[in-house]
């Protein structure tokens, strides 16, 4: 269950009665009731706090981010590469193809991100994935509501999260890309297991670009190609680093008959 708001981060941790779920159904209902009651009570009395600095956030703010922390977010804005979404370090000039895309066009039509992987955006992605801080999810959903992100969602017939291998899913307990993709579930279908990871790979972190490519080669498959045939697919993940993972996913989707693949991530590593 997701924590309903960042106000309750610490009470949420202490009141997490999940371990009772497996023992006794009677305890489960009592525990669930107590948890809900505590949330409601605390939500009423506690101010809404910024997830990043702990400062108080206005009740009407769209996300649990104070103005100071929001100002630290580098949005993935032009000038950027219109193909892979690389955000150029220089903030002057027009959009233009980056060197790698000029050398070898990626298999997807275009990739975009909500923010540059830095500051609060990097913190949100990291804490969500590795510290299981699911109270960061609503904030990232808000970031994914920017016009350029909605434009990609509008162009898609279905939204496909980058899958985890079942072993990693069992270890982590959730697929961060699936939860992020659900930002669009009211607009487009987000089916499960349209794309699957058929090979267990080591984490991409710390690998060179070539090692990343080798690591994910032929790691993905589309079990039911009819689901993607002639469809425009939007692939969603948390971070775009070298793009090795989403490129391999795009190849699998195109091989299965998808008409085109776009990519959307919460954050984009700035490489240049
Ligand atoms: Zn703040
Ligand atoms: Zn590029």
C-alpha cells in the first residue's frame, strides 16, 4: 500500500503492519483499520512537508515539494537532442541531433524525460527505487504531467513499463517503471507483461556503455506479439542513462511488430 502523502513518512514506517497480513485475517482487518484511522488522524493534524528539505508545503501545492526545492530541479528542456532527449549542458541554441544519434540512430522514434538526473529528481528516483520510499511516487507522477510528457502519452496506443526479471522483482517487491507508468493509466492502457525480461542481468550501474549494451542484449521478449502489432508504444522507465536498456526494449517491441516506440523517463542523465 502506498503512503497517502509525505506527511506521514515516519508514522507510516512505524505503523507499517504489513507483517501481520500473512498471519491472521482477523488481525489483518484490525491492523488495516488501525492504520487507516491513524493516517486520517495524523493527516488532519500534521502540516504537509516537503519531501526534500522537510519544509512546510502549501496545502494547495500540486506536489509535496517546496518552492525552494522545486527551483533546484533542472527540467529536461531545450536545447536538447530531439531524438534521444539528451539535455545539452549549454543552455543556449536550438535543439539539434547529438553526436551519438548522428552516428547511429536509436531504434526508438524519440526519448524524452521530465527532468535532468540531478538534485531533487535524482533523490526521488534513488530513494523510490532503492529505499522503497513510495511516498516519492506521487511527486514523480506530477512531474510526468508536463505537456511534452502528455504529448508522448497521447501519441501512444499503449504504455509499456521496462520490465524487471522475476528474480529482481521478487527481491525488490515492485517494479518502479510500472508504478511510474501508472501516471497515465487514466489515459492509456498499461497492460502487464506485454514486454518481459527473459534474462537475469546484473545492474547497469557501474558498467561502461559497451558493457551496458552487452549486458542487456536479447534480455527482453514480447510473449504475445499481437498485443503490440501495428501499435504505437510508449516505453516508460525511471532513468535514461546511456539508453542501452530502452534501446534493447525498443528493438524487442519493433521486432514483435510495433509500429513505433517512444521513450519517457522521469530523469535523464546529462552526458556531454
Ligand atoms: Zn523543500
Ligand atoms: Zn541524441
